[in-house]
C-alpha cells in the first residue's frame, strides 16, 4: 500500500488510536493489542510494526524513550522502548 501525500497508513492510525486510549505503550504491547482487536491469529510483523513506529516518531506524532536499564533486569527480559502521543496529535484530535 502506498502513502498518498501526508495521509497516515491504516497501521499507523491503529497505533495512534491505541496510544490515545492506553497512553504510553511499548512495541510488543501494541502488537498483542492489534492482534486481539483484529481477531488475527498472528502478530503484526516485527519489521512492519517498528518501521511504522519509527515513521510516526519521525513525523512528530509519537515520542519514544527507552525504559530505565534496571527495570528489565528484575524480570529477565529485554529493555522496552515506550511510545507516547505528542501534542501534535492531541491538538489535531480536538
């Protein structure tokens, strides 16, 4: 699917809607929620999801931050990168 002008792609719109409802989210959480809401048996592809997140950050719709390094050690898991809506999106939705 090709982007037309500055229009957002369906996956990008879904990510924005999820972030609007949940607040700060991380990639795997987004993938699981998209799977749940679409009734799909598979997750969104890693490359597809993270490219979309990167585009949204680059366009100024999301901010991204890595969680504190020690937060993941107690749970023995990789660090999470959290995404949050910016005022650019929040202002546009009023």
